C-alpha cells in the first residue's frame, strides 16, 4: 500500500521538533520546519544539521526550514506544534492570525510535554483557547519513549499518537511510521498529555538518584511508585488508567528517568552535585520542562487532594530549597501503607 504524501508544518526547531521533522521528511512527506533562530534555520538548510541541538547528526536532505511562519503554514495539511510549553500560546495566537490564508481543513496537533503553571491547562486546552475554530477532540498528541538524539540516529523507537479523532490519528500514524519509527494509536488525549508531563518531574528525581550513586533497587522503586503517582493524578483529571501502563506513560517514564539524554534527568544529576536550578538552566541553555511542570503538578495535586509524595519533594527541592537528604528521609519515614 502506497503512503499518502502529506504537506506538514512543524513549528519548533529544537531537538524534538527537528527530529520529528526529519523523520517525516525522510518518509517522503513535504515538510517545512519553522524556527525563530536564523542561524539554526541556515544550518538546517545549508548543512542538513541542527548543531545547536543535535550536534553532528545528519538530517534528511529534503527537509526545509524557515523563520517565516506564514511560509511554513502555506498549503500545510498538518500542523505540528513542538515549541516549549511557555511559547505555546504566543505561537498558536500567531497561527490563528494566519488561519484565513489556509484554504483547506488542516489537522493540528503537538508533541509538547508540559502543563501551564497557574492555569494548570494541558497543551491541547491552550491551543484551542488561542485557536477557537479548533475542537480539542480533533487534536492529536505524539508521545512515548523517544529521545530526539536517538530518533535522529534512526534507533528503533515506538511512540503513540493520541486523539479522540481516530481518523486523524491514523493519518499521523501513517505519515510518521517507517522501518525504525513505529507509531501506535490511542484515543486518550487527556491521559496521554498528563502522563507525558508528569513523568518529567519524576525524571528529575531519577537524575538525583543517579547523582547520589544509589542502586538499581532505588531506580526501580522510583519508576514503580512514580508511575502510581502519575496514574492517580491523571485518572483524577480524566485520563484512562491503561494509558499510564503504555508508551505514553510507563514507556516514557522509564526512558526519561534513567537516561542522560533527558534534560530533566541531567538537571537532577546537577542538583545532586550541589548546583541550584537557576545555574543549571543557564548552563544547559535549553528548556527543562520538568522544572515548571513541578510547580503545576504541585498545584494540581493539592487542588485535587491526590497524594504525590515523590513529585511533592521534587517541587520542594526546586522551589523551597529543601535539602535532598531531607527529602529522601521524609519519603522513607512516611507512614507504612498498602501498595496502590
């Protein structure tokens, strides 16, 4: 069966946006990657590299990049947001202004793993608020255990695309899937978005554990009990329990909480070494989604009266200067309970 070629605008030329754009382009789709940094765009167009984010990993040579949002959106059939959570509203509002120039029905989705602080909105909620003609049920979301640094090297990777509109989900599945990148579908957009965001906070804890030279026992405990926390809050907020056992939940948690390819994990390593989060963010020079998400998760768990002791202590380390050794002591001295 011949694949249908799609015209796709990928908005966000960071590591994940670039890796997805290159994969989509390598599959034969016509892809334009939009970014705000002219140097990065020139690097992509002339050298087929994005050295700022992906070092010397070669991109598909048919991938085009631009700093002109209107050019990126022109004739697009699919628009994929891959900008940081804090930039979603600004970029979506600009897209909304350009929508009249789009002469066909466009499928919108994102691959952003975060929650907005204070409003506690999911990414899909933010997008439809800024683009009122869209319905949340028609949006799609790509997530799963998928470091950009591995995807760009064509390592075998499995992800899930979530949407209540399964026709759209299957179209994205077809556009993305190939011999090394396998895409599954699910219908739980809400649960998938919460899973993807919540695991970033736990990944910071994973880095702390590694930085303290704790053993595999401790890492396994983090993943297991962290998953229980994710599921409790995600289900309370409307997600399906089974989503948290799949690629969007457990799969993404394992790869993020145990790998130095994760910015959140690296942030945890640095915290364990005694550096503060302000220094870490400045030195890394890239968005660490779990830092702001920790604040949003703390707000959500308190509001919904959901117990999330690991995430709560990550928040305290980041925002209340709690000492790591004190956080560990608090977790290990909690009242003994049955496993949930």
